[in-house]
C-alpha cells in the first residue's frame, strides 16, 4: 500500500486518549468499537454498505481497519487491502 494514510488506518481519538483507551492496545488487533464517540465518520466517501456481496467479501483484510465502523463502510470494503 502507498504511504497514504487511509481513513480506516486512523483512530478517532488523539495519542493522549490512546494511553487510557482499553481498545488502543499496541501490538494487538483491537479496533475502536462502533459505539465510541470518536469513531463517527464524517468523510464524504463514507457510505454504509447494503450489498451483501460487498459486506461478506472474504477477501477484504478487515484487520486493516482501526475502527469497527469501517468494517461495514462501502469505501473501506471496496478499497481496503485484500487477503492474498
């Protein structure tokens, strides 16, 4: 992947908050839960996926997402890294 940081690669809170957050565990896949206030996405490309083929695509690397909310975003599901 290019050096561009995609929206799903960033947590919604700042580094100071990460120190207190139980979901920001270094070295452990622990995405921010969808109900966290800091994961709300206001990006223009954010769209909740409704197509089951996109939602259930087994080739999407869901571990690339730092937020659970991304895992049902059409932009993430169609643009995210793929499992080889």
